[in-house]
C-alpha cells in the first residue's frame, strides 16, 4: 500500500511539473506575440506611448489611386510589397497613399503634425522615425525641418537631389539622419545636407550599387531594406 501511495504521489508531482513547464512555455510564447507591429494607411486611432512608430512616404509615381504603377525606365513601383517588407514586430508602420497632385509642403506639414500628435501622447522622440523615398524623401526632409524643437529620426532614400540645391538651402535636418543612395542614380550623397544641418545629433550614410538607378528603391531589395530597418531599431534602443 505504501509503495502504491508513493507511486501515485510521484506521478502527481511529475504531472504537475509537466503542467507548470507547459504553462510557462505557453506564457512565454504568447508574451512574445503580445506586441506585433501593425501597418496603417491612416493615422492610428489608438496610440501606445510605450511603442515605436515609423512613417514611410512613397515616391511621386505612386500618387493617385494605383498602388503598383509602372515607370517606363525603372519598372513597377511595388508599394504594397515595400510596406510589407518594412513592417516589423518592433514598431508600427504608417504609410499613407497620397492623392494625386498634393503639394509636398502641405503633406510635410501634415506629417510633422502627426509626429507631434504622437509626442503629445507620450511617445518618445527616439521611438519615432520618418522615412521617405524620392519625393517622399523631399516631404520627409521638410517634416524634419518643421520638427526642429522636437527632432526625431529621419531616413532619406535617394533624397538628396533637389533638396541640396540652392533653392532649398534653408531646409535642415534635425535629430538623427540616415541617408541611403544608389551610386548609379542622380540623387547622390547627402553630405551637403549634413554640413548645413547644424542641429544633427548623428549622420550615417550608405551607398548601394545595384545599377538600377532610381529604380533601386522601387522594390523591397534587401540591400537597402535590411540596413534601414536595423538603423531604425538601433535608434530606439
């Protein structure tokens, strides 16, 4: 009888240990999924001050209603695929589809106001990144300029074409800046922009060489997507 009682007790303890381990595994699994970054095409209704946010502004060709327009020289601009590749579990991605013929300065002011709305709701500046390609980078540059008193992280993809010209010499970037440009493209280094942006906290630049000119950023090529996402995450740590 004593042996039978001990066997039952040991069996119960073993089952209890298994149940505890299983519960712990389940708990860890679901806790790892508790924050998964969402992708928004409008400003989020609910903001969590503890989370991170990235704004992506697309190029000129996508303005309008077509999310996958085709350029005669550079091919299809795959806006949905780019959004999917930029999405990440560590932050929320906000990517507006701009209407046709919208004034870049007007959209930049709106973007800056959205950033300020996040800041007002307690999101830390280091947890906010504004990212843009081509005209989207032009818009992003203006937004960064407007955020002089509340600088966030800025990423420009092929962004230093006309923005470094004398016409826009007053535009300066604030906070942390990452520039990525394609060596076969006319939009080259952002060195001049760095030189005049006296309130920059940091400046990093990456040159890629795909031979695709401006079209290098029309699709989510890992050669630029991977370092951009890595840089964004590093700024918020």
